[in-house]
C-alpha cells in the first residue's frame, strides 16, 4: 500500500475515533453503553498506538525530522530511548486505567442495577472541547470534594446546580447525569 494512502487512512481513523463517539452518545438510546464502549475504543486505540511506537522494529528516529540534527551515536541512542520509552510509559498508564475500570464494567454488564445514583452540587468543571463542541472528557468537582469523570457528555452541565449522577459500581465513571430540581 502506498505510504501516502496509509497516512490518510491513519488520519481518517484518528479523526473518526475522536468525532464518532460523541455523535453516537448523543443520538443513541443506549447512551450509557455507547459511552463505555467509546471510552474503551479510545483507550484501546491509545494503548495500541503507544505499544506500536514503543515496540516497533528498526530505528524509530530515522524518519523523524530530529534525525538530521543528531550527529553522534550517543545522541541517536538517547533519542531512541526517549521516543520508545515515552510511549511505553503512556501504554503502562493507559493499561492501569483500563484494568482499574474493568471490574466495574463487568459488574455493570452482569447486573445493570448495581449502578450507584448520587446527588451532588457541581462546584467546578474541567473540560477540553474539540472544535464543534465535541466534549470528550469532563472532570467534575462536587461540593463534597468528590471528583467524577464524565466521558462523552450528552448535555451541558452548569456549576452551582445539583445533578443526579449514575455511576458505575465502585467507580467515578459517570454513566448519566440528570438535573435535580
């Protein structure tokens, strides 16, 4: 396959992983399941990419723009360790995050009523929006200093308002948030 075509396909896959899940969560009837599935697809893709970069055979820096600035073997070796080590460290962290969430997902899969419903007042929201307001992750700080993770939110949450959060069992992963009057 031509390398240009392969690069275009990689970019289409990356953009699809970022744009399709928010649309699915907002339009499907099973937003909770779509949210869990999209989260695992995103973390799985990140894990696969990091493992690919870290374990790739051959020289990893020869095709990078930094290669022409590296004159000595020692500098090439240091750059190789950096460009292989950083993705492997990220892969370990992503794997640990997935392992931490898997028991909650399995518990939810076998017993959907095992979710926890909690009412909290939001004091602070951390979120990075993509262009077009496709929110991927929203960190929520509540009035009782609890931190919740809301991936692919399907509504706009406001600070100083109370919401009923449906959480995965033994987790801070929000499945659904509804305003409380």
